[in-house]
C-alpha cells in the first residue's frame, strides 16, 4: 500500500515502477488523480457546510434569545445537515474505492533494483564456498533419501496427495537438528527473539502483508472459519504489531519463528515434481525486523548475512543474487535471493529470499512507532527465510553424498543428533 499523496505529487515514480515490473498501468494514474481530486472537493464542501451550520446555529441561538420566529432558519439548517450527511456517505465510498485501488498496487522499487524480464536478469552479488567436484555421477537427494529409507514420498502421496512427503528415522532427526541449529544461531548469535505463532490467520493479517487481495489462489483457506493457513511465518510475525504504535526506544525489533508453511503452488505444474524442493507443506525458520526508516537499508544487509551464516556453518556453497524488477514479489521494494548449489539437480536452488518492504506493509497494517518528537510514523518491515528447512536438508544430502549412495552428516549438526 502506497502513500497516495506521494503518488499524486510524483506520478512518474509509480508509472516507472509499474513499467519495470511489467504491470499494466492502464489509467491507474488517472483513476488515482480523479478519486483524489473528488475526495479533496468533497472534503472542502463538507468543511464549508459545517462552517455554515455553525454560523447558522449561533444565529438561531441569538434569534431565539430575542424571541424571534426561528422556523424558517431551522428548516434551512435541516437541509444543510442532510447535505452534509449525503456528502459524508459519498466521501466514504470514494475513500473505500481509493483504498481498494491502493491495495492492488505493487510496492515502489528501490533505486538499486536492476530492471529485467526474468530470473536470467538477476545480478550476482557474491559467491561463497567451492562447488564440490565429484568423481562419480551425483545423485539427487530424493534418490538417496528413498534408498536409505529416510524419505517416503509414496506414502506421503497416499496420505495427502501429490507434493506431500514423510520423513522416517534419521530424516526426521535431521529436519529437527537443522531447525534447532537455525533457531540457536539466530537467537544466540544474530540477535533475534524466538517466538511461537499460529499457522492459521485471519484475512486482515493476510491483507497487511500483501497476500490479499491479489494472491488468494496461492494459499489454503478454511472458508467456514474465515481463516487461512500461512504460506510463511512472515504473516503472523509481521502482524504481531498490526494496529499498534511501538515506542521508538523498542526499535529495532528482531524476531524469528519456526513454523509449518502451506502453499498451493498453483502455477508450478510440472516443475520439481519429485523431492523436497516444491511441496505443499514444509518447515521454515523466518526472520522479521521492524526498524526506523533511515536504518532499513543496513538492516536488510544484516539480515542477508544472518541467513547466509547458516549455510556457512553447514559449509554449503551458495551465491547471493539481487532480484530484477520482474522477478520480485509485488510487496517487496528490494529482494536478495540466496541460492545453494545442488550437485544432484545440477543447478543452484533458491533457499532464502530476504526482502525490504520499507513502509508498504506497515501502511497496510498500520504499524507505527512514536518518535522522540511525539509523532506517529510508519516503521519499515523486513523479512527473510533463515532458512527453508526441507531445502536445506536436500542441499546437505546432495553436497555431502558419497559414491556408495550414502551421505555424511555435517560436523555442526552432530551435537543435535541423538
């Protein structure tokens, strides 16, 4: 959700963002200007009528005290009151219209975001670690896991359908070990407070973080209860402060949570149909920050490093990519992807997205802080995966595999395996 005054005063900024994102800008600018101008005129008219009502009310009081007949002037007052009520109703409709229009707009792009059409135009920022040079043909994590009996995709399908899976024995232990490593690192070393949050949230929460109204097809909904299964812990963590005013001295706030995440993967038919890469239910540790606007760039870079620290502990080779304009989520102003090397798949795979939303989510969710001067200002929100656990497990298996079809457990995980 954007600052309408900013759009009206500088429409080129919005039009540039829409063009770079590949979003049709058909008369959006004209609609915003038209509704804003109509709002302005209605507000002025209401103000004039209220002033007139106040003036006439005083006049009625004077005439009444003088014993004069106030029938005619009182009748005129009723007309003024009726007109004010009618304009206020019209003004409410215009405000709702503008609000709905604004909810559908994407975030303004940060100036550093490269313009591009697809992931091929993303920019390499840095690489870490060395891609293992295997002397044998690399196997995929799902082939290794099924052979060792730690994954069972067939029974996952039997239980729930395509893109579901089960872990057994060491598979379940490794998932839990990775979760604990991530939470321990982020809370003990990276400065986050651990939280436990619901995986079912209301529509207001999904709207504040940007999933609604545009992306309702991407997540699971419990229609009878008016609740939604979260696609990421970003939703409940960010909405924790929805409709609240935070004290400036509390900022920055850094929180993390481990949750199950649920996605319909509506547009991914035929892609990554095997393994742990693209599934309907998965575990993830999420990082969220609430910061003052002037510190959000530095906070973004720090959060990126926090997510990278997990891969470095696991000694997994990866690269950091700055996403181009058409490969970003509509709510993000700037996003980095961390991609881990997958020998079995023969490619890099996204394992974390780290995004700066600036005041986009805060405006939708009315998340503010009170400055030293006593002003209520919008915070900037950021979030990132720290990390997607199933994908991390897949990367561990593929990068630590042996020629005999087994794999080694990274040293950093051994204390967590009992």
